[in-house]
């Protein structure tokens, strides 16, 4: 069964499409957190960022890079929060990779990306060293 976003790409479900090309697609979020809240997706269905092939990932970033200033300008935003909920534990509900471009306005009462975490850990230097090494050796 295809995701709701694939059905939007196919034209089976209506959406306010703002951009499309061969590999990527963008439309307004149906439940906007702010005016201009836009979702950018790969046309093809990949559940998580790590499922996206390198070439599609490059195209996806290019579309995000292109749309961020356009969306800001269209709604006269002061800034944007640009983020992926990558996996269920991070709040991803639609299993089709999507980038949220959320316009932000001075004094809008929202928080920074730092507000997404629960209780923050108090890590010792050696733990930080271990984590950095674990990431570095896997890159
Ligand atoms: P996430 O929690 O990151 O998976 O976000 C999914 C987003 O998709 C939510 O912000 C929804 O409002 C949005 N959404 C769900 N269905 C539709 C739809 N049919 N058209 C546009 N946006 C949608």
C-alpha cells in the first residue's frame, strides 16, 4: 500500500503543490504549524533518511535549499525551522521521508529545535569521547 504522500504525488489525493521536479515534490502541510508550512519529499517512497539513495538525497537537499528562501519570502517570515522527524520515536507519522519547512516569526511563541528532546543527558568527557569515536569509526 502506498503512503498518503505517494497518493498526493500520483494526484489521487488533492494537495496544494508548490514545487515538483523529476525526483522531488513539495506541498503545503494540511495542518500547518505556521502559514507557509511546507513539506518536501522524494517522489519515491523511502521511510527514513538512511533509506534514501545518495543521488536522491542530493536532489532532496537541493529542493529544500531552493524552497527555504522562497517560502520565507512568500509569507514574509523572519526565519524558518527546517527539520525531519526521522523515525517513529522521533514523531514521524507518515512513513515517507519528508522535510518540514516551518516559517518562523519574531515573537511567535515557538521554541528552537533544542526543545524537541526530553530530559537532556549529563555526559562526562569520557562518554562524549566514546560517542564521538563511535560515530567517527562508522562514517
Ligand atoms: P510527521 O509527523 O513528521 O510524519 O508529519 C506528517 C505531516 O504530514 C503532518 O504535519 C501532517 O499535518 C501532514 N499531512 C498528513 N496528511 C497530509 C495531507 N493529506 N496533505 C498535506 N499534509 C499532510
